[in-house]
C-alpha cells in the first residue's frame, strides 16, 4: 500500500508498472493508456513466467498487471503470483484477465493478488483500479465484494475472506469509520449528520472518501456493503 496526499491523488514519484501478458497489442494499449497518467510509468513488458521474473528482478516494479493465461501456459499466471510474492511482498499484483472474475477472483486474492479486473470492462477502469489498489491496497468489482461478504457470513468461512474485509475497513480513519458504522445501520446522510453532530455536506465528503478507499463504484454499492458488513459483525 502506498501513501497519497489530499483528496486528489498526488504522487511525488511515478509508480513503476510491469505488464505481464502474451498479447503485444494489448500491452501497447495499456502502455498508451497509462502514459497519459503522470503518476504511473510502464517499466517493462513480459509474455511468460521467465521473462516476468527477470523483469521484476531488473526493474523492481511497484505494481504488476498480470494475465492468468501466459505464453507458457493457460494458467501460468496463477503460479506466477506466488513466485512474485516470494521475490517481494511489497509488489502489488493486479490481475487483468478474460477469465470470469466470479470463478477466479477469490482464488487469486487468496494466493497473493491484490486486485482483479476483467478485460471486458471499459479501459478507463484500468486507471481507476490502479489508483484504488495503490491507495487502499486492493481493488475488486462490486460483484466480487458481495461474494466475499456472503463467504464471510457463512459458517466455516475462510480466513482469507475475513482478512480481506478487515484489511479493507481498517483503511478508514476514525471519523470515516464513525460515518461508516452509521451507514451500516441503514441511516441516511441527514440522520448520520445529526447523530455525529456534523453537517450533511461533511457526511457526503466522508462517504466519497470511504467509497474510494473500499474500491466501490457507486453510492448504492457502498450502502449495500456497509449493511452487509454490519450483518457479519
């Protein structure tokens, strides 16, 4: 996880990104997209496990954008996650793949990835995912979060999913957590403002920051997450 400054992200140094994908056209497309963002710089590309590990040792990237299917195997990216973490636990891994996130997102998170994005999503989501991952430590879609909530609420749920939620909520400040807990009770902004003795405008500002830290795409998604989280407590 990397620090940010202020509501608008400000990075004094560009973060280095390594793209690991066996499609050269795709790599160029991501590089062109990232090139428009001053806080990021693509430090290299790799098409298979060997190239990826060599590039990681050479460039020491802050983040790896990784496909599950690589030149050396349909699921080579899964094994590569563990190998990257063995080299350095400080490298964040964003899986960007055609594979269905409902089948693979939980698995990749459990073995060390910190985010999952499907290639079917609009390209603009890539930059959003990168920023959320670097700011909060993770990024997944609303659908995956709801799946994790369900697992977290089931008897015998996995330690990995429980840890995921504790990590995400723990990024909130004390004031944000106070607002989040009131949201978890189902209270609207005006009632939250009254309970905490702050303005509605301040509540809305906190909601925006909370949504960003939790990597959620909309206010309704944030409300559902808060209520589901409360049920699991």
